[in-house]
């Protein structure tokens, strides 16, 4: 089979594998980023009385940490130059402040629900979710993710069509030989053996090419990119297990493609 | 002597049985016989041959080849049966990407013989059809007559029970035709192989009183 025929199969297969690997990498990177955002994100709660973590957890299961903000520190900032008694009076009148941490990077509607639950409790005076910054971060993030997923899906569909077209060419290239072999009693696996061999070879080539590209991205481009998120998450850019994922995916695609050729050729003699 | 081919009330038709080509035919061919089936163009000669190697199922009646009823034969059984047949086509049907030697041993390859056996058989058969020096060439490098000799060698490679030939000399000159007829006659006489030849005209070189069927008005009749 001519090299161009291999290339016409390898390139769309590589496009699918690239899409798959980009998806895996993006998922891992964004998961890490989401974890960082989650760790950095806090809801500020102002209460009339001291409250324990269990109290907050009874109100909402997403709450996993509470950090009390030192009231003395707040008073010392505002009570500079005034008497100790007055400072104590301010301290006694001051409510309790808590930074609340959540277990996941929640959507704005979920955050709003937590806020309403907390505010409906009579011990709690006020809740600040810093919703606008959280919301804009999250929406931008979700938007980028959606665009990438749509692009990957589109690229995969187009590539599958290209592979099917290439399969049509293979079908015509091998039809006569397969018919002759069938006339002399060759079983399907023997008739299509050469197609499987060629397709497996191409699957290996495509897997190697994509793996080399991602190794380059991980070990060369990522460190020079200067993009903080990528530099921090370099380890998740490409992992050894990804080679297996790519190879298995490539094999599944070629098996489906070859079977489609074999079964469509079967009808010719019948 | 047992029948290798037996047709009873055989009807062959295309288009889901609506366009019948052969109707209610009855004939039998014994082991080791050399048989001609003739008829004008479009009479159904090639259709009959297709039915004999299982490409076309009988619409009604029975067609038994090598003990297998082709009306209800399973795909694996049909594949097995075909490995015991040698088929020769007018247009040779060689695999052009394969060498002559590889084409010759295709039936052995399908049967799973070792490379060593295949090589030995290829050399022996190509010597038999006087193409020993062309073993490593590709079919398109050979003349029509030489390509058909490769086709005959392929048909003989697994000592088939029956050889089915569809106008085997239709595209050849007289000299090449005579070579092909000699090879087929020898196979029949020396290997006791049944040979069934479909052709529009019996070649004049045949002097022996071989059986002769004619296809006429959708029936198959023996000529005495």
C-alpha cells in the first residue's frame, strides 16, 4: 500500500488521539486548578455567638472547614489610642467572624443556596460569598472547557468521516483480492489479515507520533511557556498511562474501521 | 463410481427467484469424469458454474457437490468445500500484487500448509505448467496464456476433488488454448479429478468421447 494511503489513515487517527489526549490533559489540569480555586475560596460568615464546625456542617454538607477570624486583631486595628475598657466594650459588641471553606468548586447557584441557608439561621447575622469574582472565574473556566470539548468532538467526528472515506479506498484496493480468496474458501480473518496488519501498524505509528508530541510539550514547551498554571501542573500534562489509553483507543478505532470494510466487502460475492 | 455433482429439479434464478435462468434441471457427474457444458451466450453457463461453487443458491431443487447440499449449506461448510475445488476463470482472477508463486499456492495458504510445503508445491506446479522461471514475477508481467497457466496451476495445487472452469480459453490464442486443455485433461486422467468445463464451443483437439451437456431454453440436456 502506498505511503500516501497510510498517511491518509494516520493523520485523522492522530487528530482523534490528539483530541483525546488534549481532553485528558485539560481535565487533569483544570481539576488541579479547580482544587486550587476551591482551597483559596472562602465564604465570610458573621454570627452573633461563637459557632462550631459541626453547626455549619449541619446546615450544609459542602462546608468542610471553618476558621475563626481573631476578633482581638480586628479590635486592635480600630481601637488604637483608646482606653482598655473602651476596647473591651468594642470587643464585646463585636460579632464573630468565620471564613468557611467548601469541599468542591461549586456553581454560583449552589453558593447562593448555601448563602440562603446560612442567612436563614437566627445565629447568623450576615453572609458574604464574594459571588461576583467566584462567578466570573467559574463562568470563564466553564466556557473555555465547553469550547475545547465542542472542538474536540467536532474534530473527532470529522476525523472519523475521513477514516471511513479512507476505508472506502482500502475497500476498493483490496476488494478483488478478498473476493478471489473468498472464492477459494478463505475465512474472513485470513481474507482481511493484511488490512488488520496495515491498520495495526498505522495505529502504532499514530500513537507514537502523538506521544512524542506530548512528551515534547511536557518536557520542553511547558517549562518555557511561562504560563503559571501549566508550569505548576507540568506533571499532569502527559503520563505514562496515557500511552496505553492512546494505543487502546487507536486499536479500537482501527478494528471498527477494518470490520466496516470487511463486512461491506462480504456482500460483493453474495 | 460415486457422483461428485448431482442436480435434481434444479432451478437457478436472479432477482429473488423472479428471473429464472435454469429450470428444473437434472444431471449427475461422477468422480474422474471430464464434462463439457456448452450453450450460447446468456444461456446460463456461468450461472450454473456460480451455483456449483456456492456463489448462487438454488431457488428450488437440490444441487449436491462433494456430498454437500448447496441449497442449505452453512458459510463455514461452504468455505471448507471450496478448499476442495479448483476454479479456473476466463479472466484468470489472479492477485496482481502477489508473485506468480504466491498465487499458485493460494489454496495451500488457505488450508494452512507450512511455507516449506507451499514453496515445494509452487516449484513443482510451475514446472508442470512450464512457468518455473516466472515464479518471482507478477501476473501482469506475463502473457494471457501464461496467466491462465498460473490459474490452472493454482486450481491443481491442492489436488482438488473437482475442477470448475469457466471459458478457460476464452481470451487465448489456439496455441495457448491447446496447452491449457492438455493440462486439464492430464489432471483428470492422472489425478482422477472431476473436470467440468463451461464453454461456448468444444475445442476440436478433443478426440475422446467426453460427456457433453448443452444448456438450451433454460434446461440442461446431455448430448449423446
